[in-house]
């Protein structure tokens, strides 16, 4: 077949439409489409502008929202730390920086960071069952005297402690603590395990402390005693806490109750009562002795007592020179003069009964000296008078003796009439005079007995345990 087509015929397409006709139609359609597009574009320009403006506004709003969201995201890391708390800033799960004080504090936002807040003060902790006999919950607040006494201790149920002298005791404790190092606490302590850990540590400290203390000392002391079981247990527990790096500080550890086994508690009470009574009587005796010594000699009582003891020792050892030296110091103190004690001159003020006795002794000595001087002066005058006129001196002496005789209570004088040659006397005692004499005699005897008792009491006050007796 020839490739030539008849004149006037062009190539035929698959659909049987001549190619030339299709081209012409295509050209015509293209021209018509361009004109339509131009007119459509002219109609769509205001809509496009409105859409573009809306898109631009929306984009700006979206940018602003993203900025606000970013700011809120950054501000979400800020936390408020209240009073009594401390904050710890975390960055990628690790602590960053030190402890944050109370206030509004920044930190990295989640999930890049976070802030952990730690309460400084811990709640009070009671150890009221670990070392105490088992009691039911309703009987936990009963007094110790009303707790039931048993003969046995049930392991795992009844708590107890072994003291330093191998006795058994029961105790109840109370502790207060604080989280001193919040960073260490947050790193090493899980909040849910804190109470269990502290109970175990404090219990271990209590066990070690009680194991070094005899039961008698344990039952007598209080939590405030220096070097007490409570302070020892606190030091041991705090040492273990520091070694573990828990960041916790035990503020106080109180020993609330301590008792021996309930079955033998009455025996301990009897011993304690006897010891308390003995201590009270000893204190009363010491106080009475101090009052007696003070009433006897004032502030000089104790120094005088020491000097008297030293004087006795010197006499017992035969050191006469030392005894004389000490006796001279005693006399100086009694006379109110300063004496040398430990290389220093000291003046002790005498007061009380010793002062009264010394005053009476001085007054008595003064009276006796004056009386003896008066007697001596009288005797000397009589002697000079006798040398000049013996008869007159004898008459005066006889007259004085007769006058003293007549002044006695037992002497009665009868006056006879002048010139009587003889007088018959029927002598009979006057009943009234006898009564007066008997009454005077009894009064004198009573006064003499009272004076003797007073002197004896004064002598008894000087008696000491070393056997010193006043000289008579």
C-alpha cells in the first residue's frame, strides 16, 4: 500500500477524525479558553486578596499563640517554695544547684526538668511497741500499774531490751527529727521508706545504748540527764544516719517510760522506795546538821570542825607542837581574830550559841576578875587597918560576921527584956517559916537542876563522832 493519501484527505486518527480538523478545533478552543481564563482571573482577584489577607492574619495569630505557648512552657518551670520547705532543682533527672530557699523559684520545665520540694521538719515518731510488752490497742493508754503481768515473754510479740548487767527492761521512746540536708535526703531516701528506715536505725541505737547501761541506772535517769541512755542512743543513731548519707538530723530522743519486767516490778519499787527514803533521810540529816552547825557557830562552824578534827589527829599522833598551833588557831577564831588558812588570812564571823557562850564566858571572866580585885583591895585595906588598930579591926570583923549570920534564912532572933534574970524558952518551929523555907529550898533545887541540864545540853552539843568532849 502506498503511503500517499488522496488529495484533500489528511491523516486519519484512531477515532476516524481527521487530524487537521482536530488541530483546527484545538486552536479554536485554546483561544476561547484563554479569553475565559482572563475573565475568570479578573473576577477572582478580590477573593484571592481577601483569602491572602485572612491567611496572613491567621499566620500572625498563630505566631503569637506559639510565642505565648512557648512563654507558658518556660514559665511552667517556676515553683512556689513555702516556709518550712526547701526546693531542689532537677535538670534531665539530676540535681542542679543547691537548696532553694522559700519563695518563687525558677527551674527547667517538664520534661527537661522539675523541682522537688522537701519539708524540713519530720513528723514525731513513737517507738511504743518495739520494746514494750504487747497490749491491745484499746489498752495501750492504760497506766503501767494496770498492765497485766505475765511470767513469760513471747518472742516476736513482746518487746524487751537486755541491759548492761544482763537484766530485762521495757522502754517506750519518742523522737523528733528534721531533714537537714534536703539534697542527700532526696537522693538516698524514698519517702515511703523513711519511717521504716528511721525506726530501724533508732531501734538499733537504743539496743546498743541500753546494752551498756545497768538496769538500776536506766530506771533512775531521765531523758535530760547528761550522758543518759537517750543521749547515747541518739549519738549512735545519728552516726549511722550520717554514714548512710540520709541527710536527716535527730533533734531529740525522749525516754518516755522505762520499767523492769512487770512480774518483778513490785520488788523494784520496794528497792527504789527504800533507796529514796534513805536518800531523803540522809538529806534531812545533812540539812539538820548544817542548820545545827550554823546555829551553833555560823559561818565558822565548818572551819572550826575541821580544826578540831586536825587537833584530835595531832593529839592522837603525839605531835604536841602541831596540836598547840591548831589550838591557838581555834582560840583565834573563837576570839574573832583572822587566821591563816591555805596560805591566806581569813576572818570567820562567829555567830549562834558559840557567840553567846563566848560572850557569857567573857562576862563571867570580867566579873570574876573584878570580884577578885575587889576582895584583894578589901583584904589589903583590912590588913593595913589591922596593922594600925587591931582591936577595932577585930570588932568590925566580928560585927560583919554577926550581921551576915543574922541575915540568913535559918536564923531567928529573940529580943529579951532588959534586966531579966532568966528566961525559959520553949522552942518550937514556926509552921509558916518552915513552909517558906521548904518552898525556897525546892525552888533553889529546881533552879539548880535546870542549870545543870542546860550545862549538860551545852556539853552534848560539842560531842562529835570522833569522841571530842569539852573539858570541865
